[in-house]
C-alpha cells in the first residue's frame, strides 16, 4: 500500500472541495470494504483518501410510503435489512444487502459503495436498477441525479467526474401489487462473486393474474450491469405464470454479453440467465401477490 493523506469531511461541500483538489488520485472512503483491499493489493492508488462517514446525509435512511426511500451512500447493509419498514417495502433490496459479503462485511459495506465500486458482478446494482433507483451526486457544479441503470460505464468505472461523489440513492414509492427479488449463482460458498445475478421487479394487475409492468436487470454477463429491456417490455400484459417466466428468461438472454473465465463459460452464464430470470420473476410475483 502506498502512503496517502487522510481527511475526514463533515459536510458535502467540504468533501467536494477535498476531492476536487485531490484530482484523479483522490478516493472516497465510506465502508472501505472494497477500497482498503484495493489499496493494499495495489490494484488502486491514492494520494488522498476522503472519509465521508461523518457527513450526516450519507448515513441517513429516510422512508415514507408516499415518497419512497432515500438511502445514504454510506448506510451499511445491515441497517437496510434491519429496518422493518424498508425490508417490507423493498424486499429485493434486502435480498441484495444480505448477500454482500458475510456478517462482518455487512456491518461496514454499503449499497452505495457497492454501486460506486462498479463491479459487473455486484449484487446490489441489479436490485437498484429493478427498483428504478436514482443516484444522487454532489460535485463542484452542484447536485445532479443519474439513473442507477446509467451509473456504471465499465468495470470499476462510473459517471462520477472530478470532485463528485455519491451522496445517496433514492427509490420511488412502491405501488400496490408490486414486488421484487434478486438471486445469484455461485458454484460454492468460498467463491463470493456471482457467476450470474438477476434482479426483477413487477407490478401486477388489480386481480393479480397478469403483469402490468416489469424490469429485469442482469449482473456478471457484460462489462456493466445491464437492463434486459426486451424481456421487461414483453412481460407487460402477460399472465403471471411459469410459462411467462420461462419465456421472459429466454428473452433476457438476448441482453447478456457474457465472457468465459475461471468462474464459468459464456454458454453456462447464458443458460443461468434464463434459469435465474424465471426464478426471480416467480419470487417477485409471489411477493407482489402477498403485498
């Protein structure tokens, strides 16, 4: 690990000023479960590390049924699934938060950090995309919002520009008869990186027999998490049954651009997209019918 300066910001403006002055070698520290490992293994360098955990907005959870959820970028995972109201309203988010590392990691790691790390296999991002979440960013030019679906631009790369950092993530209020789920496949517990991950959100008709609208997002099958747009649109108006879920899984494969690596071949990943899409749609529909 190289030597670096450390600063603990207490306001958004202070953090922006420090990051802007630090340039391309300034890094944000929230939970640190990714950054500290990357610095230690010299996969990332830094001249300045700006700790943002002392900024109140980054550690706040704000939820109202009518307005939705605002999740501070540094809120650790355990607080997401430990909040009964949030867990009931956004169960797909709980699926993701409970899979990011083990219990110890979840005491520090955040969904905001998982998003900013921009791993193609991140467990948190597909659920955020499925919920149509928005990233709230602060920088030298003020604040701006970016859909989470557009936040990652490549492996380890995001839309964040010099001096910018993620302050919070907002999720819209959940309509009646809606539900979401996230699942991943790993070959063994020791390999805590998804071979494929799929998140899905659905809203059902008033009689809960058909799908009114849906969103499906995939992980570990492209350089960035991706939206299965064709499959998502195709689901509108279809019956909420196994045949529909299976066909949507086949359509979701078209959005995948997998590679072969040590964790699995491209062909295997493509097969898993179909399997997991079918499963998460079934889970999301079940939750929507129970809501």
